[in-house]
């Protein structure tokens, strides 16, 4: 049976006195080397301070620790086993928690004895942490990295999560987690998230707190994301999230959300219905599609523009692959924001500079533009070369919208600001496009003096029809 270390106050005082005498009996160099090593200095740095090699420093440390340990054996015969048994099953153990084992004396002596039995000070991404010991110097770092891998955590749960992994409360977990080299960081709401997945983790915590699906724009605002598009793309690649169709809401994969569709969009659902039961009347097709993908009737009407859906001889709807004739879009009413010259060679589109335009999103426009360009089925598109450049502008017709490709770079070159008016000119004869600042010069928010409209609030395309603009 292992001898117990002394427990009475008198015997502990005797042993402490002996250790203090042993410390005093060491020469000044040995004490300084021991103190420097206890403070975390390397063998090389200590050797340079004393003008000896690192190997000589190692010998002095070894000889000194052996002498102190031999004296400790005489005072407290069971001290080694007690120290090792406490440290063996712990991530780390604090030096102060070893007070029940009488290896007191100076801090340098205690640290020397702990090193002698094979314990090491802990190191983490925040550096060395004195007075936290373990059988491996990397024990605490591994435990903390395991903790970080299990993030995100609400702001007040980090200590609790650390304790669940066996990290004792004496470890300053929050201080270590806040270090610049930490894989953890705090999001805009103070919660703990992984640095490499900051916005996605923040989105996960916010949705968890909300408890039900939410729109991407609302989510982005709540977590102060810089881009709605970026956060959506990140969630799309993250298996913790799923997008609910047709609502377009984001939910957590772990939730059981009823009444959601397995189809990516309304057109996919409509095509599946026709594959199974065509031909169908319009009302039949709409009713069966809405059962699988509940959207408005106007959205279902848009799906009929698809080049995959057409009409058969009796007026019912079927797939073009089955011999149906595609249904072209009828002419919509021309909006006041669009004009065409008398010769029918130049189309003008008035655009207002808004956040979507400046963010680089595709510009949604009235479908009269795509109809006038002959894009009467979906998908279809037409390209225009931007005047004076090699860049291409695309006008596209989909089943759900008419769209112009992003104009961000071109808009920024015009020196405009939010609320400014722009005129996009599309020349149908040579396939060129031109974008111009079209504010009233007397009321332009940008005050650039580069406004080119006639001051009446409507850009004239008449001059464009006769030749290139000046």
C-alpha cells in the first residue's frame, strides 16, 4: 500500500522547512535557472543568460530536480503516486488544486517536482498557461479545439460546454477563446461562432432562437450579414440548413417542417403532373400542380411560357415532347418606363438606381421588354454589346420574370447615387446597348452635371434611331 503523505500541520511544517533549506543551499545559478525554467523560458534563452550551452542547462535542471525529488521522497514517501493519480484522468489540473498533497515550498520547487514526475505546463493557441498541468502539454489545446469544433454556442453557454468536455472551471476559457489566434469569435450578438463559418453559425443560432423558418433578408439583417446572396449561398452548401419551397424560407434540417414541397420550383411540379396525366385542361393542370407546389395562379400562368409546355388540338395542355405546340406570350401593356422610337429600332428603358442595382443583382424589368425583343418563350435571351466596350449585356426571359443582367460596374462609372435615373438604350439593328445618366439636371441627387435628358422627365430615343448617338 502506498505511504500517505504527511497530513498533520506539524509534519507539513517540518517538510516545508527542509525543502526551504534545500532551496537555500542551491547555488545562485541553479536557483536562477530553475526560476527561469518555471517562468517558461527555453533552454537556449537560459543558456545565453548564463553563458552555457542548452545541454548544460538541461543537466543543471535535471540534477537539481533529482536532488529536490529525493528530499521530497524522504519527507512525503507517497507524493509521486498521488500527483500522478490526480493528473492521469484530467485534461489539466491546476497547481493550486495540488495543495492537498504537501509538495509546497516555493513555486519554483513545486514546478520542478511536477516536471520531474512527467507533468507539463499547458500550451494553447493563446500561448503557455502557467500553473495548469497535464501529462501532455497539448492536452488542453486538444480539448479546446474539440470545444471549438462543436460551436456555435449562445453567449452564456461556453463554460457549460467546456465543463462537459472535462475542462475544469479554473481554465479561463473565455479569455482563451477571445485570443486573436482562436478558432472561435463572437458574432454581432455576442454568441460564440467558428471564425471560418462565422455567418453560417450566426444564422444557425438565430434560426434556433426563432424556432421557425424565416426569410433570408430578415435573417441577414438580424445577424448583420454583409450580403443576402452570400449568406444564402453559404447556407445552401451547409447541411444544417434547407430552403423550403415554394415559400423560399430557410429552416434548420433538424426541424420537422410539414407541408413543404419536394420540387425545386413550380415549373418542375407542373412538368411532373403533365408527365403523369397529360393532356389536361388549364384548370385541371393548375389545381393538380398547386397540390404539389402551392403558389398563386399568376405564377402558374407564368409557367405556361416554358418551351416545354404547349397546347394540343382540343385546347388542352401537354408537354412539347409529346407533340404540343408551345404557347407564346401575348403582348403585355407597355409600361411608362419603356419607350420605342417610331422606326422601331431603339428601345429605351428608364431605371432607378437602388440597392439591388448597386449590389450587382440582375435587374427585374417589365415583360413588355422581352416580348418586344421576341423573347416570348422561356427560357430565352438576347445579348447586346455595351457601346465602347467588349462587355455583354443580356436580356433574359424566364418563366417567372424578365431580367437584365447586372449593371453594377457600368452604373458606378456614371457617378450616380441612390435615387438617380438612368436610361438604358437598346439598338435593335446593330445589337448595341448604352447606359446614360438621365436625371433632370436641376434635381439630380448626384449633382454631377452629366445629366442628358431633356429636362421633362422622359428620355428621348428619337435621335438614336437615325444613327449612333453623339
